[in-house]
C-alpha cells in the first residue's frame, strides 16, 4: 500500500524532472538557434557596414582629392596674383627710387643755382652801389657845371612837357571836333530846326498860388467860420494854406502841389455859390470835387494819348499822364512839356528812320515820375523808371526815362532824341521862369568859374546866363590853350552848377597892334 502511494509521487517527480530537462534542452536549442541567427545577422550587418565604410572612404578620398585639386588651383592663382602684385610693387619701388634720385639731383641743382644767384646778387649789389656812387659824383659834377639842382631841372622839364602835351592834346581835340562838326553840325541844325518848325505850341506857366474872387467881404467871415472852424476844416481836408488878408473881395490859396490847389479852388468856389458853409458840407463837397477832378484827369490823359496817336496804355498809366497837367517844373506845365517832347521826338525819329511810336511814347513818359513825386519819396527819374517797369514798357522807353538827365548811359538813338527834345522844350524863350535871386546867383557863379582859370582877363555872362564870353590875355594864352580853357570851363560848369537848358561858352583871344603917331 505504501509502495503504491510512492510510485505516483516518484512518477510525478520523474515526469517533472524530465519535463524540466526537456524544457531546458528545448530552450537551450532555441537560444542557440536564435544566437546563430543573430550571429549571422551581425555578420551580415558587419559585412554591409564594412562595404559602406569602404564606399564612404572611397567617396571621401575622391572628395578630398577634388578639394585638394581646387585648393591647389586657388593657391596657384593666389600665388600668381601675389606674384604680379609683388612685381608691381617692386617696379613702383624702383620708380620711386629713380624719382627720388631725380628729385635729389634737382634739389642739388637748385641749391647750386641758389648759391650762384646769391653770389651774383651780391656782385650786382656791389656794382649798384658803385654805380650809385658814380652817378652821385656825376650828378654833383653836372650840378656844379650847370649851376642847376636836380629838383629844379626835373620841375622845369615836367613843366615844359606838360605845356607841350596840353597844347598838342588841345590842338588834336580841336581838329577832331572840327572834322566831326563839319559833317554833323549842318545836318543836326537842319533836323532840329525842321522839327521845331513843324511843331510849335504856346507856352503856359503856373504859379504856386491861386486867387479866388469873392462876391463881398462878408464871405471872408463865413469862410473863416465861428472860432475859425470852417477855415481849419478847409485847410485840414484840402491840405492847402488859405490866406485871408486885407485884400478886398479876394482870398489866396497857397500850395506847392497844383493838384491840391485846384481841388481846393473848385471846392471853395462851389461853397461860395452854394452858400452853405459848414464842416460837414465842406467835407461832402471836397469828396465830390475830388471825384470830378479824378475823372477830369483821366479825360486829360485819354485826350493826350489820342492827340499823339498812341494806343494800348494801361488805364492807371493814362491817369498818371493826366495828373501831369497839375504839375509844373520851373513854372512850365509838365503835361504840355511832355506832349511837346513827344511831338519833337516823333518828328526827329521820322527824319532819322527810327520807330516813331516808340519815340513818342518815350517822350511822353520821360517825366512820368513827376506825377507822383509829391506823394512818394525819390527822384522823378527813379520813380519814372519804376512806373515804366510796372506797366511793362519797352526797354527803349525805360532807358530814355533813366538817361534823359544823364544819370545812365543812353543805349539807343531814341534815348538821345528824348534828351534833345527835353532840352529844346525847356530852354526855348519863355518856357520856364526862375526867381531873381537864383538868376543873379547863377550869373555870378558863371562869371566866377570863368575868372578862376589862368590867363583869363574878364568873364561876361550874357543872354540870361545862356551864354558866357571869356576874354583872355593874348600874351599869356595861345589859340590851343584857349580851346582847352573853353573845354575845361564846360566840364566845370556841368559838374558844379544846376541850370535849365544849355550854356554856350565862347573864349575870345584878341591881338591888337597899336602905335601912336606924333
């Protein structure tokens, strides 16, 4: 019974042991098989890795070789470039060395020349000193022989040369001007006389005061007003001085501005006729008269340009032309003077073949600056040029305005014609008036200038200062010097005096042979 119970246990143990052995064997075989397979895979991988390694090494060697070739090529090129640069630097260094040698040689030559120059300069200085000493000795001997100093000899020679040159210059000028006069004098006279004959007009003059007749002396009191309010208002509004004195049935308006004086005259005459005289009425009438006068000024401007046959003038410029009617110069009406200058310019331009329209325009506008010179600071020439430029006048017209008093150079024939016509219009008898004081002063100044020249015996101012006759001493002044005195006197009068028109200068040298019979 006990043996039967042990057997199954033993069998179980044996089976277990056998199973374990078999399992071990199977597992061992499986592990061995897997190991073999792994070894084979490893071996295969190693072979493939070896192959790839060899391929990679081969490619690396090829790439390395290629890079090396490229590097060698680049190095070779760089070496070649460096070689060229080095050759250039060597060449340049060689050139610099040669240049330095040349400069050094030149410097040596210059130093040598400097030394030679210093030696020669020293020799020349020594020679100059010797020459100066010799000249001084010679001059002393000459002065001793001639008994005449160097300064006196120099002054004498210079005086003789100056006298001879003055005579030669005066003779030459006289001869040349005589030649020119032979050719131009007759033609110029004929042209001017013809122009003046073809245009003639009455001369009108204006003064600085206007007189108003009154119906009775009671009107003076009404014009003065209570406590003088009316006369103060009139003077303040019109800008003139109202003179009310003992003159019966008359009052005087005083002003240097003719336009203001005319407006005041018309205003006062209208007040007298109206009878209503008080400050408000004065201002009202003044405004109305001013408007009417301005319209009249424009009418005068239009009438003037129509008479001259001019067109295309700006309305504002036409108004300025009309204002010249109320402007005077030495008592001469400027508008009438400007019309006269325009007519003369047109006639002379026609004779000479110049542009008649431009000539008339320049003549009419030459004094246009006088239309505003009471209102704006500046000379009438400057103001006239500004006005002409403002209204885009021709360059010839602008130059004629700027040069008609000699302030600028005349750039055209028409500019010269304007100056000539201006002189003719202003200088003809009765065209202008002047005060007695200025007249006498001008005559005295003319005679004083004439007497200031050496060799002049007496000077006479004649024809109201239009002509000067200078008597010279024939023993002291020859014919050529007489001509020089006339020319110098002309220049001195032009530079020192102000006068309308022209002044004729005549130098008279008279030689008389006189004996007495006994």
